[in-house]
C-alpha cells in the first residue's frame, strides 16, 4: 500500500519547506498543494479574497487525482487542508495510507513569514488572508502537532521518528 504524509497548516506555517525537505530526506515524491490551484484561485488569493468551499473543490479533486495516480510508494504532500471535510476528501476512499503532521505557529510569526514571501515575490498568497485561514482552520484531532518555530532539523526529526521512518 502506498503511503502519504500530509504536512498541513495555514499559510506561513512552513508546509512547503518542511514537506520538500522531508521528501528529499526520505527519497519520496513531493507534491505542493499550491501547484494545483487554478489561475483564478491564485488571482483571488493575491487580491486578498478568501477562497470558498466551491473554489477549493476542483483543487482538492486535482490533488486527490495526483495522489491516486502516483506510482511512488511514499509521497509527501504539503497542503493547507484547513477543514475536516477537505481532509476527508483527500483521505477516502483511497488505496494509500495517509498520516498527518500539522504545523502551527503564533499568528505574528505566520504573518511575518507571509510578508517576507510577498516581499521576495515568491508566493501569491496575500497576508490579508491569514485571519480567514485561521478562522477556517478546523484543527485535526489525533495527528502529529509540531511547532513550526522549532529548528527545521528538529521538526524533520520529530516527523521522521513519529511516523516510524527510523
């Protein structure tokens, strides 16, 4: 059975950084959830307009299709997966085992990270959407919770140990 590690959290939590490094360390496929957003969704987010559930449904379907089509025995997915219903759509029915790591940080840290990305022109997400994401977030129960202000090597070590990769 294929295995998927979902690294989730709001914007600025470090999903992409941790996900990419984890995939590299584990020699796994890496999928970036943001790569599946339509141009329309990216435009909305860059203008500070929150996405609706309707906006997110095709995005989630595309991510799910990529997971199902993957031939890799291990995939690391960086995806906000803010609501339980979104995670449910990604999780079932599946032919893969999915495990979740939720990255979190204080709002001030998240905002600073988003603003830094915007100043570097490295992301489309407006810092104005942080409040919307935090309001939308339905914190998952019974998953690995990791403070994303910890050093990256420590975060990776926690995830690798928790999901029995050592």
